């Protein structure tokens, strides 16, 4: 085999290894590539309790209940399904019922989502793109009207 042939074999071998490595990484991350899940998507997925997830949707009207200390319970909905969320900590200033929210946390064995962090929308016109798209697919998003 000539030097040129050896180099080509080495290059193709390296590209094949890189391709396999990229494929394995994508396979391992297939469920974590999604920015967040809506309650309806979560119900379809049936994640195991203790799974680390990010959920998004709207805070259901009348669902915010402040408990002892800094504990807060509220319901996240996409108008198809609902998910009970508990959070201990300070909520963002813009957090309120009927507004978009994204929460990181763990799904409990009782089906309650225990959030580690809660993100609220920034102004009256802003909605995280993924939340807006999920709501548009369900036909409930009214944000484009002025």
C-alpha cells in the first residue's frame, strides 16, 4: 500500500469513528434534546418517577397555593392535560396565573412534579417559543392577535 493509500484509509477510518461517536451521543441524548415537555407530551411519554425533566405550559387560573415557608403549589396546563407542581423557593417577580412558565425538576412517585427552578415570561407579549408552538398545535394560543 502506498503512502497516499494509507493516509486515505486513516482519514476514512477517523471519519467512521467520529460518525459512530456522534450517532451514539445522539442516541443517548434523544429524550433530552427537547427543550421541555408539555403536560400532554409528558402523559404520552410516561417517564419513570425520579426522571429529571423540564416542563412548560401555562399556570392554571386559581391553582397557586402558598404553603408553609416558601413552598408553593400550582398547576401547569397546556389546556389538554394538567400537572401538579411543587416548588420551594422564591418565585420570579413576573410569575402569576395564566402566564407561561418553564420549570426544571424531578417527577415524583405520586405524579407531582418537584421543581428546582421556575422561569416566568418576561413581558405581556413574550412566551417561550416552544411553549407558544405547543399551544399553537393545540389551537389554544392567542398571542398573535393585537
